C-alpha cells in the first residue's frame, strides 16, 4: 500500500502530469485544485483531487500544498475529516504557510498561476 492507503500501481499519464505540475509549487506556498486543473488544461478540480488521493510518493510529491479555491484545507490522503485536515495544516505550518482566523490559507501563500 502507498502512503495514501491506496493500492500501489503505476500512475496514469494524467496522474504523472498532475504530480509534475505540483512539483513546481515551492515549500511555503500552496496552490488550488482549480489552478492545477487550469494549468493542465483539464478544467476539472475534482479530477485533480482524485489524482492526488492516489499520490504514491507523499510528501516528496507535495499533495498537502493543494487547497480549495477559498483557501480552506480540503481533503488529505483521500479523507475529508478533521483529523486529516489537521495533519495537512500541520505540514503546511511547518513550511511557514500562515492561516487566517477562519482557518484558511492566507492569500499571499496561494499561487493562482503555475
């Protein structure tokens, strides 16, 4: 099993493209599912989330750096619960990402273009 608790199998061509695009997001920054989708020309933030939940090499492929458009945490390792969100937030905070009072990533830490 991979770190995401998904069966280990070779990534699809689309998943490899997602992982490659994500590698351009530096430590201490985040991007959004929609920004990744636009950068890849796929137009589906949901497809990005599905690819990331199958990340075979976290945290080297930093799926924790992808948040929702409004800056909220979103899912992590295919989970959408408070414990998963807390883990994702903790990883981002260790990289220096700041959060506002509502628990969203501060806008200055979100890359809107890749």
